[in-house]
C-alpha cells in the first residue's frame, strides 16, 4: 500500500516510521511519503490560510495551495500504487465533522492500493478543495471521535496505524487482527479481559477456567466476558451484534 500525507507539519508524522509501521515500511509492505504543504505556496510568507468568508473566528486553509498540492500528489503515484493505470487514490480528509472512522472503515481502507491524506489545521480547508477533488477521486471526510483536535495530523496517525496492522504480513500473527474488538469474528463486540503468568499476582488470581484446559469452556467464558463487557461499556454495539440463544441468556442474567 502507498500512503501520501500532505501537512504543514511534516515532522509531526515522524512516528509513522517507528515500531510496527517502521518494520512494515522496511519490509516493503507499506510506502509512506510526507509532503510539506508550504511547498505549494505562491508568496514570500508561504501563507496557507486566510480569514473566513462570512466572518467568524479562526482562519481557513486556502484553496489554491491545497488544489496545487493535491493535483501534484494525486498525479504521481509511488511504487506502491498502481502505476500502470490512471486509477486515482482515495483521498481521506480528517475532520471532526466527518463520518465516524470505525474498524469497518479501517478494513475498507486496507483494501485500497493508495491513500492520500490531507491534514487541515485552523478552522479547516476551503470546502471547494474537497468538492473539486471529489470530481476526480473518491473522497472521505472522516472523524476519529467526538472531540476536536488542533489539526488532522494525529488523526492521520490513528487511521494509518489502524489500517496498516490489517495489511497482510504486517502483524506477526494474523490471527490477532481476526479476534479484535469490533471485528466480524467477535460479532462486533468488545474483547474480554486477558491474563498471563503468574497465576496469582498481588493476591489476584487468573480465572480458573483459563487454566482448565477445557477449550469449549474457555471459548464460552471468552464469549460471556465479551458480552458482559460490551453490555456494561458500549451497550449500543449489541444492537448490531449477531447473538444466539446462549448469548441472550448471558445478557438476561
Ligand atoms: N481534526 C480535528 N479534530 C478531529 C477529529 N476528531 N477527527 C478527525 N480529524 C480531526
């Protein structure tokens, strides 16, 4: 997969080259290019923002600069993107007013060969930049949660990490991603608790069933704790979960 990020703070994205993602880049599973938006400014001050039409606080990012940046970045695919076709990338614009970024969206993005991220700052990017890009490529405005960050950079790191770990070969054990919270194999539930050695720590014992060797009982216990935890913390997830009679009995307790 090829990922391009356009930002006024390229150094902010440096952690993308650390740890698991760094290894994925080294192994050629992921290619990441970060571009400085100010490289497409036209004035000595390298201005990227201006005051909003209609008044109000804050500044809006200028369409000319973003338009030129996206024209350039979206026209020159790197080695990880399909170069033999005219297929454009999928453009992702993080914004608190976007549609929610979920595990299902991460799974969708993981199927894409090429993603371009546009990091807004201030009060956001002139809407015409998004409307214009949407004439040529799929564009998603996405939010990582109901809170407001100072810019899209941290949201991009969250999204890239969630997507990259789903790429084939990135996780040491591919079964880990299959059993994640929110995943289809967990029926969209939260994962229950996990334990490792020692058996007793600060007088707290590991649940007996996990040491029983009874695999059916362990599976049932995992399912039960996932159901109980989801009910306690995120009951709305149960609305869409596929539950059988045994599951319903747990929730009725
Ligand atoms: N930019 C600022 N806040 C954001 C959020 N919650 N999600 C995505 N991008 C953002």
